[in-house]
């Protein structure tokens, strides 16, 4: 939490002065009290009041004054709020290892099915863009609300050699910069990530391996962080890849020279670099998810839908402190009046 007018906290100095003043007036009153023949008779005439009944109203009153004192300083908090103009760049790994059959029928087909479900279920007011990456990264669909275009494009993804995770992040940044004037394209030198809220736009990277070419993913993550863009990463596949089997429609023609028999599989599966993916997410304020099968991938993407529509920004919360302080003060007054009424002797 931060304060808009921190100097106003000097008003809190008055709070501890109140108990001191009360003690001083009580002491003076005792000195000038009238002497009576028997204090015991007066005490017997009044019903007893427990110590906690005397202290609770005072504690509530002081706590309320403290809250009201903070209100004067105009407190601010960084909270998650809905993005008014949100887009999601979904970057999907289409390297050769996505032909692994440890996820049925293979990783690529399972990823495409989950992506389709994600596209269908995401609020239609949110733009979605598609980036496919292997040895290079390319924008398949610019951010759009046209779900039919997205569903058609993701079904045409084809595998190729290499895994360029860093390039996928930079390509996503450029796609966002095309319509968001608050986001600079790659190559523009920016200062290190400054404090403040996140942009409403978000990047999601789904991969089954580690970076093998292009820019380092952590360097790309630094570029995203400097632009206040969150990157969520998903590691997909088991630790025991199956045979590499892709049908002819899932292999880019000419990408492998003469090319292997499509049915026999190709490529070498590399272990998921979970450490790098976690660092990428943490650097940008996102999260890393692990998915070993289609069900877990669906769960990860479903969880993202609840987070991606939100971004963090600093907002004034003075009203909440004012409400809390007012409730505490009024509660203290009400309790004090109620308990004093019960304590007062009944008239004859």
C-alpha cells in the first residue's frame, strides 16, 4: 500500500494524546471529588461493570480514529481489476517434438484441441492472437475477436525443426504493439521495468521443450517486463516422450530436406526447461503451469481465463478506510451508550 499524502499521517499523533488527556482529567476529577461517608454504599447502589466492558469501546474508538487518520493520507493499493481493452497472444510450440505420442494422439493435436476450447470459451470481447513457433516464430493471426478465423488458423499448424521461445515472446510483443500505443515494439530501448500496473494485454507460451535457437527467453522476458506485459508459460508433455508420429498434414513440406517417413516420426524431444519457463513467468508477473496430459492442459488454460482478463493497477482505497473508521467509531459509541444505560440505576 502507498499513500498519496504521506505527510498527512501527522494527524495520527493526536490519537495517543486522547488516552493521556483522559487520564489527566480523571486524575483531576478525583482530587476535587466530594468526600462521602461510605464509598461502599455508592458502589453497592450501582451494578458492577466488568473491565472488558470499559475497555472495548475505548479500543474500538481509538482504532476508528487511527483508520480515519490514515484516510486523510489518501491510501492507495495495487489491485487486480478487469482490463477494458484486453488481448491474449497465444504462442504455441510447433517443433518436431510436438509429434510425441506420450499425449494421445500426439502433443500437437492435443494442444490444438485445447487451444480451440480456450478460444471458444474466452469472452468474445477479448481479442486473441496466434503465434506459431519452431526454429522461427510467426504471427498466424493478429489479435482479433473473430473466433472462426482463429479456429481455422490453429487447425492448420504444422511442425518444423527448432524451438525459439524467446522469438515467440518478441513476436507477441510486436503484435500487441501494433494496436496498443502504450507498448513499444522490439528493438526500442527502454529503461528497466518501472513500477506501476500491468498492461491488459497478456502473452501465453505453450511449449514442450527448451529454447534451441534465437534470442534467450530471459532476455525476451526482460523486454516484456519493461513494457508491463505479463507472460504465462505452460510446459506440456510427460518426462517420458513416446514415439514421434505426425500425419503428413502436420509436417511442413520441405522443412526437412527429403524428409523422413511421416509415419515414422522425426525430431528429438528435449526435456522441458522448467527453470527457464518459471523465470520467464516470474520476471513478467505471470505464472508457470505444468501439464502432462490433455486434461491438465485444459485445466491450465481454464485457470488462465480467470487471470488474463485482469491487470494490476494502483487505485485509491480512501473510501474503504473511511468506511472502516466510521464503523469502528460508531460501534464504540453505540456500545458505550448501551452498556451505560444498562448500568444506570432504575428510577424509583
